[in-house]
C-alpha cells in the first residue's frame, strides 16, 4: 500500500470519515473533522507505530496527509534518523 493511502486510512480511523472522503491533499486547516483532539490522537498513534516519541519539530510537521505519509515512510524505512 502506498504511504499516502496508509496516511488516509490512519486519518479515517481517527475521524470516522470514510477513506474515500479524505482527499490526499487534506490538511488540518482544510479538513474539518481533523480537530485538536484528532491531532493529539494522531501523534499518539504515529509514536506507537514508530515505537518512539516524536520530537517537537515532527509533531509540528504533522499538518497534512502528505506530511503524515512522509514521516511514517521515512522513519519506517530508515531513511531518516
């Protein structure tokens, strides 16, 4: 599965919005169901998947589906430290 699809599925599981209604370019400012509670849950889930805490910069970067996909893909594939 493509990283962007994984990110959309993750956001779907947190918001309850069907995956097909979450655009690939969704962001915290354009997707109304992505509120502060969902954002905190997103951070917890990402930290769990990566098996480590996110740093402040990483937390601040999780503002779009693309950013979620990029962080998960880079970290899980060892492309970044």
